[in-house]
C-alpha cells in the first residue's frame, strides 16, 4: 500500500507479551537474507568533527538482517546539539 494513508501505531511492549515469540518465529522462518551467516557481528558508527576528533558513537550488533542497538555515547561538552539524533538516524 505504498502512498496510501494507514493508521499505524508504535508502542512499547512488555517482555512477557506474545510479540516476543511472534518476532522470534518470524525471524527464524523468514530471515531477511536467506543464506546469510547468522553469527553476531559487533559494529560501530562514529561521529567526528572536522579534524577527526570523536564526538560520539553507537555500538550495535548485526545478526543476519537484524540490528540491535547496544550503546550510544556523546562527549559531555557536545550534548544537547542533536548528535544522538544524527547517530540514530544513521543507524
């Protein structure tokens, strides 16, 4: 339904909900990239300034086609400038 208006909702789920089992089954039976190695790989995105100094970054894992955001960090003197949003957008 590309281009059509749909009433979609995003909400937080409790860990005991049936969704956890539904998602696990979906990923097990319908991997995003069949034949892709399902081992967990640590990945990083880094935000640097114009001279290459680190401002912040994220650490995430990638397994098959599923990414898990683990950590996000921004230097204290750089906070409040939208850097976390930039990193989350890139993620």
